[in-house]
C-alpha cells in the first residue's frame, strides 16, 4: 500500500490517518513535556544512579521528539503538539511526590522511580498502539521510527525497575521517619 491509498477520491485523508496524526500530535506534546520534566526529576533524586538514569533518558527523549518530527515529515504533516492530558497529569503527580517526600531520602527515590515508570508505561502503551496503526496504514518507515523509540522506552522502564530492585526499595523500607 502506498500513501496515496490513504486518501479518498476527493483527495482527503482517511479518518484513520487523521486519527493517527492526531495521536502523533499528542505524544509529540508528551515527549516535549518530558524534556522539561526529566531534569526536575534528576535534580530531585537522591542517588547518583537515579539521577543518571533520568539524565540519560532525557537525551533519549530529545531523540524521541526528533523522530516524531521525522514521522510528521514522512506523512507530509506539520509537526504540531496537542496537549496530552494524560502526560500533564502524570507529570503533575511527579511534582507532587517531590513536594511530599524529603530531600536526600531513599523514599524520595522510590517515589520518583514510580513516577518515572508511570510516564514510561504511558509512552509504551502509546507507541505500541501507534506502531500497529502505522502498519495498518502501510507507513512502514513511520512504524520503524516509532519502534526505535518504543525499545528505548522499554529499556528506560527496565532500568528504573533495576534501580528499585538494587536497593532503593530496601533502603526506603528501613528508613526512619
Ligand atoms: Fe519518550
Ligand atoms: Zn494523551
Ligand atoms: Fe520515555
């Protein structure tokens, strides 16, 4: 299938393509929001390990923004961000756990890992669905771009799990008030 099949006889985009592009705008907003939020999470973290995890995922996240711009280009669409209410809420939760936990504690890191994983899981769900849609639409190049990002989101999530398992949760469990 070539992209011309995605337009009807009047040259209009299919409903599914419109929906797909709208969802790309949503995740484009979400990724940009994370570019602003990840440095805050890194600053708030207690351990160097967690700070580094957030900082290295920030670099990757900047790449995710870039890949989405490439995807818009492949689809011949303008890269426009559309507010993602889900990521807005997830990042607000991240800010509130920073307020609710004490600086320099293991509990702060436990809370940040959880907040980070909520963001990653939202992204994993979104990219997983968008990749399926890209295949349906015959947009294999777009699917490839999104798949590269999906792999990095999964790796970031696993890294956070590893950090939690490697002691933060235990340290927090034994931390006095
Ligand atoms: Fe991302
Ligand atoms: Zn959303
Ligand atoms: Fe991510």
